[in-house]
C-alpha cells in the first residue's frame, strides 16, 4: 500500500509499504480521508517534535522515523480481529488516535488518560497513520459514525473533538460572550462548538477570507480585524462594559494573547488551545487584579461520542470548513505548501490516500 512517511525535517516521501496485519482486538480500516493538521506542518518545518527520530523509538509503539503521518482520518472497516464482536465490516468509522499504555484506565469515566505517561498519537508516534491507504487500530479507539455523515467531513471529527474538549475545559456555557483569537481550523471549529451550545461568539482574525468563512459558516456573531479596531474595546462595548466571559487563544501569537487578556471580564477564563513552541509573557498584574483563570487544553478525553452526536444531529455542519480535497501525490505541493505559504486561503485540506474519493 502507499503511505506518506516522515523521514526528517522537510523530508516526507510517498512509499510502498506492507498493509498492516489486523491483530487480536483490532479493527482494520480502509482510509477514506485524512486531514492535514497544524502539527503535521510543524513536524515538516521544525521536526521531529512528536515524531521519534531514527534510533530513538517511541516507548509504546517501538517505532521511530520513518513514520506514516496522519491522525485526523475517517474510513470504512475492511476487517475485524479476533475478539472484536461489536463492529462490522463495511461500517463507517473515525479514530481517536491514541497510543496509551495498557495499564491506564481509558474507561468511560476516565478524564485524564490523555495526560498519561508516554502517551503518543497514531500518525505521529507510530501505529500507522491516516496518510496511508490502510491502518489497524485497537477497538477501544474506533468510533462508528452514521453513514449519513460524508466521510470527508467525518475526517474533521478529530479536530472538532479537540475543539469540544477546549470548550469543556473553558467552562463556557449558553449565554456567555466568548472571544476567539484566530480563525484557523481549531479557532473556527471551537467557535462552531460554542455556537452549538448557545454562546455568543466574536472572532479576532487578520485574514479577511477567514473572517468571511466565520461569517458564512454561521459560527461567529461578530468578527474583528485587529489592525483596524481595538478588539478589547469593541468587546467591552458589546458587553455593556463588562468584558468577555471566556477567551480562546488559538494562534500561539503574543499580541493575540495580550488582546484576549485585556478583553476578559473580572473572573474570566483565558483558555489556551494553541500549541506554543516558545515561551509567552503574561501580564500577571491583570491576572491578579481581575482574578483571571488561565487554562491549558490538549487533545481530548472521552469526548468523541458527544462530538459525533453534535454532527450526526445536524447541530454542527463541517462541510464549510473543507477548502481542498487532494490525492497523496499532491500532498506537498497542493497540501503542505498551500497551508504554509497561503494559509489565509485555506482552512482544512483533506487527502484521499487511495485517490478513490476524488
């Protein structure tokens, strides 16, 4: 089968590799679509970061570069391993792409398995990936979805689950005024979750195309260009001087962080979902005087079922966020290069490894 594999910074190759063996307790998935994630771009530009470099295998997968990329993917079950009796060949599925120690509690009541020691991700730490034609995954991490959800849109359920967990961590609720910093994929999807749950959403974003996407998709009540207006002042006007209840930082940019802190009301929450590759500075005087809570969030934990329900019920429409569909051979030129050099023109580009979806 064909797969896009990371060898080193700036070196991703399309290789022919053996199809995976579907072992006991696993589900074999024929990949339909896989999204290109910001973390994939960081690996390409700055890596290896999460990817284990050659000679230094991941402690759980036992693998090191070259690693098959892709952790945002959907597909169709083509085989089930011995011991799997609650999923069938032909079902449409998405994957919660974790690699976690067997002794960690990942049951329905767990709220911290995503923080367990040595945790890794399928598509970054080994275990195959969504930018290959097939993958075999432990049953625990496979989530069936309705056939009514198009498989290209289903590939966005993984980043939507990141957004859902972010909103959950922030404590945002119906009626709250929430300011989102950045209208990239995670910023837009977080806004979509917030709107589905009844919040009023404002987005600050430099790109006019992304601001328009926020408006056209219905996930923002207000959008601001921070070059033209004082975003914090505008938020205070809209909230009768109070300020935002919650602010979501989805850019890893210091000016955005500062704006969000200024826009928050006393006892507000600043929720950071962006992955920062460098230290940030924090105006602790404001944090203290306004009793601001600053919270982090990573990935998701037992949130895929509720995220899937939001899409299956029609409360969230993922179609507007797909701005490109490509095959594996166009991964770099039409995928990575577009998102790196022309990211204002794209939100989410999805890849069909087999080309059958094109």
